[in-house]
C-alpha cells in the first residue's frame, strides 16, 4: 500500500481502528476531525466491511433499505447519493461506501489488504500494540474494534469436507470474480437470509439445485422496486425530520411501530391487515402491524399462521410445502426478506432435502450422503451456513488486556461487557456493535454512527481531563448483563434457538447478546457519559 504525504505515521498513532465497514469508517472521520492520528486496518481489498465479502447471488439489504440504510449524520452525504432501489444490492452498497470514502477523504488513513493478527495492551506504556500479517507492529493509545457482527464465517463440522472434489464456496466469503453455475449440479446447505436470497438466483442458472434445509424459515416478500425521483427528493428535503424519526424508533427505521395488540382484532381484521402489509412487502408486517408480535405467544401465532398459509398456497407439492413450514415464534430467528424463494420449489430442477428427517451423514468425493443412505451427486457445494455471529470476530482477534488476559479467557463463561462497547480488563478498547448492543436488531449503519459518536466523546473527555485510560469498574458487567437480559426476557427471542442466542455454533455460550432497547440503549450511553462516565475507572 502506498503511503501518502498526509498519512498518519505508524509510530505515533492515537487510535487504531480495525475494520473499514460502516463503524470503522465513521470512527476514522470523527477522530480525524478531533485531530487524532488514526488509522483503519482491513483485510479486504476495498472499503465496506462485511459487504465486501457478501457478494453471493441475490445479496441485498434486508432492512428497510435505501435511503435509510446509510450514514445519516451528514445532509451533504444524503443529498449527494441516489439509492436506486428499495432493497439495494451488494454492489450498490459497495458503490455507496466508496462514495463516502471519497467524499470524506478517508482512504489516505485506511490500510487495506492487512489482517490484524494480534492486539496487546502494554501496561508500562499504557498503549495498545497490534501486529499485522504485513509484518508491522503498530501502537496507539486507543483501539476501536469495528470488526463486524456477521463477519466470522461459520463452516460446519461435517465429516468428509476435505474429500469433496467439486467447488466449495461460503456465502460470507464469496469470490469477487463471481461463480458460474451453468450446467452444474449445485448443493446449498443452509436456509437463513443468505441461502434464501441466493437459492432463487442459483436455481435459474444451475442445471440442478439441491437445498439441504435444517430449519425451515419464515420469509416475507422483499418487493424490491426502483425508487422514484419524487420520493428521493422528498427524503432529501426532509432529512433532519426523517433522521429524528429513525433515532426515536425501536429499530432505527422511520416507520412507526405497531402499538395495538394483535388479539384486539378479529381474525378477519388481522388477516386483512397482514395481507395489505404482505402485498407491500418488507419487515413492516412484523414490526408495524401490531405491538405484541414479538412479546406475546398468541399474537405471534396469528402472524406465524398467516405466513405458513402463504407457504402452503405457494408451494404446489404438498409434501414439499409441509417440509418448508416453520414452527418457531416468527421473528425470533432473523426474519428474512425473499424474492421468489418458495416459488423456487415449484421448479423441476430444484430438490429440497429436510435434514430434520434425513440428516447429512457425510460429504463424499462426489456429493452428499444422508443418514437414509441417499446420495446427492454435486459439482458444487455452497455453504450458506452463517456466522459465529456478534462475538466471533472479536474472539478470532482475541486481544490481550491487563496482565495479558486474553479475550477468550475473559469471555470463558459469558460475553462480559459494559454498555456492549467496553470490556472489563481491556482499557481503552472500544467495540462498535459488540455483544450487548442493539447491533443486529437495529439499523446497523445508524447504530454504528451513534456508538462511534459516543466513543469520540469519551476520548475527547479523557483528553480534556488529562486522563490516560478508561475501563469498566469491577462488577459493572454483571449489572449491564442483567439489564440486557431483563429486556430480552420480556420478548419471545430467548425462547428460540438462533444465532442471537448462540445456538448455531456448537459449544458457544447460550447468551442472548443483543440489547433490545433500541433508543433506550442510546439513552443509557448518554446518561453514563453525562454522569462523568459512571461505572468506569478513569486514570492518568
Ligand atoms: P444464518 O441466518 O445463520 O443461516 C445459516 C443457515 O445454515 C441456517 O439455515 C442454519 O440452520 C444452517 N446451518 C448451519 N449449520 C448447519 C449444519 N451444520 N448443517 C445444516 N445446516 C446448517 O446465516 P445467513 O448467512 O443466512 O444470514 C446471516 C445474516 O447475514 C442475515 O440475518 C443477514 O442479516 C445477513 P439452523 O437455522 O441453524 O437450523
């Protein structure tokens, strides 16, 4: 990587940021505005964080998308960019990130193609030292880990992987050059968002597609569409008010949350509402229909049953439809937006294998063999098997804090954090979208922005007060963990095995590590700062 004249010299960094996604890029912008020498490191060959790696066919924003899945802090950035579609695809998101990097002149302090292999806190110098795969050793007073919640790809431990002679891809590590499915017998393992988005596209191109499904999923039509000029103009002209609505809403979207109970309406009234929101597409059917879909089992059942009826009506073969019917509380695994997913099972070249009925026994040289002895010959195997979510990327980095304690030691029994952004025994280390923040159940670019601003203010506070370090006081992590769980326990989320609860990774702690408070979380951040960083130890 070529150094430019203005690039911060590595020997005198104030802040190291790991990750050039939404959080890392904004942190760089804010800290440079403060005059801090900051450098971002990222293993990818471009900016965009997890989006760089998720180029699988059909990859799209599944949150209320353009123009809300973006940086919100700058009207200039908002006005200078036209989102083409309601659910932007991966290329559009990367183009947007490139646009932001150029507009904010970020690239001169972003070092790409660089994997941070280690991070150690030096007690004597009170500085963090990172090592990179480029042979560098770099120190800074602060380290910000913006390493992504869905970036540590999960490759399941299925016997025989190494025997397979065909091509193998993971949706979370998709080759930027693309993959040619034509004439191939393709197998997809996994039917989360990545599987559901890619399966219809692969089915159209491949000779044959076999889907290996462990848990059937609820999917809602994305109804992606081009955004018209009038709408974009209105958005740009009213951005401050729209941003206020986003910040006030539970999920960071400018859409009012439903307030009434689903049980107040008759079945006919409910289904009429569900049908209208189904036709509109998107997450509104779950979050804006009624206020108790995610908290009341009976309310939840009404929507779950509505979506199951849609699957039955869409899939022509009743036996296949039956295998595709989910039975967990809708919304408690990541709700999925789809484009023609269930319709895909009506194609002659698509086969569904329910692993609940017939689990995979092993991967062979030529395909997959299931417990019943069935053989599925494959030329290509696609792992849409998800991530060691929320905590995996931090644990892979495994920084070492005070007394050389490693993160994996500190998190041996639970993911201890304070505010989801700091870790006991790890002074001057901040996370963006760490465990126990709203992260994956909030508008992630907006959440990253608000967290980065809190970090900026915290560092500013320390510097103005002439202080050197900040770290959580003993025991605060317990109270914080209880606060997170108390909110979660008011919902149905903890009742379902999902990557929110750590259930998708064998051996992972069963801890619901998402703060479901939305705006309440950000209020708590402000309160802590206003009380002089209550719960933290600040030292010279
Ligand atoms: P997900 O949502 O974790 O989906 C992974 C899928 O892979 C899911 O269907 C899993 O079944 C399945 N899986 C995982 N391990 C196995 C094994 N060993 N055997 C069979 N099937 C398995 O990841 P995605 O990438 O789809 O989505 C992640 C997020 O990224 C998404 O929400 C978007 O925000 C972007 P399971 O349900 O665990 O039974």
